[in-house]
């Protein structure tokens, strides 16, 4: 296992096609190519160990998942583990509650990128959205989008906490802020992706943005259903089982 240090001095991983992470939207509505290329291989549990993260990286190398998605504290270590693999590291920001100031999220974003993140998944300020403070909710997203440039940002809506109108507004704010993707869930909020939510989100953002389905996607059939509904990225901890047909054990 490679040694890790706490010093971050790495840059975002540029993909072979010249894109930077979530800035690349990809195909919509149908599965093309290898299914692994749609999946963010994910380990966000607070108790995740170095050995578990190393295993995550090795699985990503083998299967060539779209990214590995980890907490920002683990970005530098994962970037070292994945060095030379072509698999970017995706860092979550404001995770899992979204209850941070725009300035704090922007700082976390810049630090994650400095440590080697090639993609950013941020959680919106759910309370601001539900309070009708759309100016704050928009400023929150914009702060991360600006801090991340040129890297694209996925905006986690936590759809099971929102009513229909709030989902509509959240997608509109994400689009207005210049985000690259909208994403259903953290996987830690008591609910996950549904076909209905993915369909709605795709209808709302059109083809200019990506849609990521995360939370509860545990089989190839689940992935196919989400892609048919309009997702072009999947967040899953059961990624290996999905691509190999094995038994899923992850809850994300």
C-alpha cells in the first residue's frame, strides 16, 4: 500500500479525452459502452479505513469506474492510490447535511481540488431552499461552482427531503448557478434515487446538464432503469457487484 502524507500538492486529474470530471455530460437515455464508466465507485462512511479506501482504489483501477467518490479528508490519499490509473477522485463538499456557509463550502472545494479532486459533489443548503431563501440557496451553489472551475460540480438535492415544487426550484437554481449535474441523494438522508425523481430532473435540466442517480442503486437492473429514466452517472458502493453480477452488500 502506498504511503500517504498530509501534504496536498496535486492537481485535478485530466481525462484522456481532455475533459475534467463532471464537466463531461456523456450520453443520455441509453446505456452505451461499459457500465463501469457510468459509476462513481463510492465510500463515504465516516468509519472508512485506509485499507478499505485502498481496496476501493484497486477496484476502480481494475474496472475503470468513472470516479471514486470519497469524503474530502481522504482525497489526497485516494489521488495517490489512483496515480496513473486515469480514474479521477470525486470529493463531496458540505456532506452530508449541506448545512455550511457558502464561504466554507468554497474553501472545502478549493482544498479538495488542491489535494487532487477531479470532480466535486456538493450538498445544497436544504434549509434555505425549504425556507424560500432562494437567493442564499443560489449563492451557496455558485460559491462552489466558482471555486471549482474548470472542474464541473454536481449538486446534491436530497430529493426525499423536497416536495415537487422544491425539486423544480432546486434544479432551476443549479442550472442558473452553472452546475454540471444535479444529483438525487447523499445516501445518508433516509432515501435514495427513484426513477420518478430522475425522470423529473432530466425533464427539468434538459440535455445541457447531467443527472446523477445515487442511493439504493445496487444492481445492473437498477442502473439500467436509472439510465433509461435519464441518468448519465450513477453513485454506488455496490459497484463491483453491479458490474460482475455478484451480490450487493453496500447500502449507498
